[in-house]
């Protein structure tokens, strides 16, 4: 049985390893992670913009700082598609061994060529310009598609010696690089403008409307489903059980589903409107992480095995920030059948409780403010309010109860092995 389980685990690791190493998926995952500083800037501005004290709000209005903070949100998270475009193109070009800067420039050019120009009336004057909603969460899926497709196309053209102009070595690198991209840029521009014209002949009129209608809206509906999220959380922990980094393996899907919903909430929060979504990236982060701290506390609190206690000492501080690797590999949790049930079910139970508590208006919806670390109580208070922090404590207690009998059983096993000299415990 153990041999069969090990063989299955190795086969699964190979499959998921290829999945995680896929250049497109890893570019999406890494590219989205790069955007944390941008979303943090927008989140900080949104926090200071929406502190609910009348005297403070009057000060913001009279001093003009309110407009400054509003611009901080509008030019960071509300333009998220532009940052996605740059980040993904840069990441994917690196994996394709192409010129990253040229790939980014081609992606930006193509995105603007595909974005419709509208007429707007400002103070009774008609002007032409881009609808900023296309540069925000609404255009994010188009930005992802354009950045990946154009980067791939450009890198292929760049490597074709017949389509690049080679300058002498004496020419400065900046000039030489520009001439290298000249013919590929002309080809890409011609293709993109042809695509733009083609979309004018369709009922949608442009690629933004088509992809938003056919793909992004259905994905947002899928992301709003609690069952989708619970399945993703369960699969992530199952992958961890077999030694595969579940968060990394599912991160591309997670970001595609929940990043737009997060940004919609942040935009609504900044504008003082009702928050539209229960499930967001911060919702997942805030409510699934207390299980790690619960397990670390149990290792220190109830365990008598020297090995389990030593793992608890090492793991408790990282667990405060939602980091579980010391326990995953130290206990170990990987391929450990005793811990399979609590390992896979605690995040599911935590998030399900949080979802229904939010649905019943017992706690507020997440504002979309990103927290770079999942420190229990503090993250709940910043992402929601005191009720969110209280629910984190409740889910922490539930996690303690769920893990308790399994940790107790495992500790007894470990004690017997230590007494028999099978395990050399750390001293």
C-alpha cells in the first residue's frame, strides 16, 4: 500500500510539476504577485481616504488632501490593467528569452490599439479619449490575453533573423535594440489594427466588450460561487498532502477569479459605494490562515513528544504570518494520513463559516484592501472591522478543536517511536 501511495504521489508530483512549470501559467502567477506594491499603495490611500470621522473628512475636503488620496487610488488600483499588461509581458518575455523591454512596449502599443476611443462631454466641450474603465478591472482579462499573445508573437519575430535589422557593434545598444524591434513592430501593428477592424464588424464592436461578455463576466460569476472557492481550497491542500505547493499550483486560477472581484470592492470602497462582492483575494487570505497558528499552538500546548514540541517552537512565529512550511515538512504533514482530514478540511470550514457570516451581515464585506501578511486579528481588523477580527478568533478556536484529536494521536505515536529509539528527537 505504501509503495502504491508513493508511486501515485510521484506521478502526481510530476504532472503538477509540469503544470506549475508551464510558462504561461507561471508568468500569470509571478506577474500578478509583482503587483502587490501597486495594490498596497491603492489600499493605503483608500484607508486614509475613508476613515469615518466627520472632522477628519472635513479636513481632507478643505485641505485638498482628499483629492490627492483619491488620485492615489485612481492611478494605482483603478489602472490595474496597465500594470498587469507590463508585469505579465515582462515576465513572459523573460521565460521566452526575448527582449523584455521591447516586449512590454509592443504589448502596451497593442493594448491601446485594441481599446476603443470614445467621445466624452466635459464642461460642454466634446473630447475624445479612452474610457478609464477599460484600464481598470474591467479590462484586466484583455490585458492578460494581449500581454501574453503579443509577447509570444514578438519573441518569435525577434528570433527570425530575416525580420530583424542587425546594426554594427559600434552602434549604441539602445539604438541597435530599437532597429531590432522595428520590423516586428510594424508586423504586430498591422496585425493588431486588422484585428481591431475585424471586431468593428461584429456585434461586440471591440475585443474588450467580447472578452468581458464571453469570458470575464462568466469567470466573475464563477468566482462569486462559494462552492468554487471551497473546491479550490480543498484541492490546494490535497496537493500539499502529496508534497506539491498547492498555493503556487492554483495561484494562476485564484488570481484570475478573485483579483477582479477584489478590485471592484476597492473601487466601490474608495467611492463610498456598497461593496459588491463577498469573495475576494483578501477574503480568502484573511479567513483561511488561522489553521496554521492553531496547529502550531497545539504542538506546543498538548504535545509531549520532543520532536513535535521542537517543530512547534520553530513553527509558531512563521504561523503567525500564515506560513506553514516548517510544519508541512517538519512533522511532516506531507503524506501523513493522520493529518489528512484536518489539513484539507480546516480551510474549507473556516472560509464557509466566514462566507455565511458575511452573507447574513454578521461581519462586513472585505474592502479590497490588501494585507501583505495574514497576522490573525490585525489582518481581520484592517480588511474588515472588529467583527472580522472576532470571527478570526472563532475560526482559530474551531481549528484547535478540529486538529486536537489528530495531533493527540500523532503525538502518542511519536512518543512511542521515541521511546523505542526509532526517532532521534532534537534536544
